[in-house]
């Protein structure tokens, strides 16, 4: 295996039902993945032999998404990490050569993060066709699929709890970071965010159906109308007002907080 990078998949017990479809799609669309693939979660899932992970780091209950991430990163030795969430389902083949090129660019530019999907869209060109996120702007830090400097990622996640805190607070904790936050000009890691707010997204259902993966909707279902309306309203607000202004106000007021600061509740809420 290539020891320059580790694929780290972040999960928890409440999302254990996603690990089997994640694994089926991973093996189909990246069968020649040359990097160790590690799962970090609370409890090691039963039937691990049927999953795609080379190793499982089980942290036990009572922690938070960020505390598990920090612990897992401390168990790795590779200088870089591809961080994925458990609901990032591959929908087509990964171009290993292109991915390796991006890893080499992250190394040569000493990037703190090289995101593989321009979401949100950046406005600042960098070098060699890459773009850069300006620090201290909303979602310049995000859990979208990307290559991370392992030590930077560990330091950034330390002291935070949920993904909400990691993205919302982390985006304004990087003002003095000299390393760039880079992003590819187009989506280069072919995944869909299959689950949102704990419910199946239509494209998550679609990728499973296209690949013959049965979904048990008694475990998690499709979003009710109230959730769809709330998300639609949020999208409208973000379309009208500057993202950075909105997130700064949210951070000040704690608006939308999904988890207590100590991380003891809703450990996977995003």
C-alpha cells in the first residue's frame, strides 16, 4: 500500500447501517485503491470481514465526532488523510492516477487541505489549475471529500465536538495558518452525499437502486415534508445573503447547534 495517505471513514453506531452499502460501492468503483482504508466509529460493527475496511478503530461510546477523529488520527502514521463520511457513496469509478496527482500537488504546495469538490465555489485562483479558499470565510473548512495534512486536521478538530462545530467554528480558526486551503476546479471524487439530517436523499436511494443494493427504510426513511421545507428555506437564505455573514451570526448566537459543546449528545448530528 501507498503509505503517503490513509483513507479515513468517519462513522458512529447510529449510522452503522450505511457501512454495508458504502463497502459494496467502494469495492465496485475503487477496487484498486492503493491506500489503507480505516473506519473510525464507536463500536466495531459485526461482520467486519464483509466490509471494505482494512482496519477499524473503535473508540467506544460517550465521545463526539471530533474526539473520535482526533483519536483515530493519532493512530495513523501517514502524513496525509482522505477524510470521508460514512454516507459518501461512490457512484462511478475513481481515477486513481488523477487522485495521485492531487496528492502530489498537496505535498508540493504543502496544503493544509485539498478539497476534491468545489463546494462552495471558490473565487480565488491558485496555481496549476487549482483554486484556493480564503481563510476566515464560511466553509473554507468543510467535511467535503478532500486530502488533508493529518497533523493540521488533528489540531483543527481538537477541542470541538460535532461536524457542525468543525465546519462552522473551524472556518474561522485558521486565520494564522500559513498553508493554503486548495480545491479542484471540478468535482473529482465521484461520490454522492447519500444521507442528510438522518434521512435518505433521492440520489442516495438512486445510487443504491442502480447497483442492486436493497435499502431497509424501517431503519431510516426519506425526509418528511417538514424537513424538506426547512431545508428549502435554508437554501433560499444562503442564496440571498453572503454565506460568511450568515455563519458568523450563527456562530455568535449558537443558531442551529446540533450538539452540546462537551459532545455527549447527538454525536453524529450534522
